[in-house]
C-alpha cells in the first residue's frame, strides 16, 4: 500500500511538471506541435526502469538495500518482469563520470524511467 502511494505521488508530480511545461505562448505553438508528435505513451509492456544504487543491495542492510526493497515491492505490485528492471550497483555518488556512465547505460538498455538513490 505504501509503494502505491509513493508511485501515485511520483506519477502525480510527473503529470504536474508535464502540465506546466505544456503551457506555451503563441510564438511557441509551432515548436509545441513538433514536440507533440514525439510524445509516446508507455504501457506496462514497454516500461523499463533503471535503478542506480550507490551500494550493493545484496549486502542485506542499509540505505541501498532498503531502496531496492522498495523497487522489488513496486515491481511486484505493478506486475513488472525481471527484465524490465535494470540495476546499476556500486555507482559512487561522488564520481560524476560514473554516475553519467550508469545513466547512459540505462538509457542504452532501453530504460524510460531512472531512479537514483543518492
């Protein structure tokens, strides 16, 4: 139940941001029409989630483990398959290059939602 609330909050925030960015002036109408053509709709079959952990959830305790338990709960609640979750473990949050690499790898693997734990 807690995971549903968190997911609802995240999705509501995303919708709010989308609604706010959709407001444009008359001079931006042409570029908005172009952007609208690029909009796609996600379905459960096309959702792929990337998760960037600063540690290894296999350690069995701590922040990374707790975050991963939330991801596991979300996956179960939404009925997502294992291949729809991409985990990048032991990515140092003090190393911008490592973080960028992990994000790029998630994108290259088809992730359309990415959660960072730090």
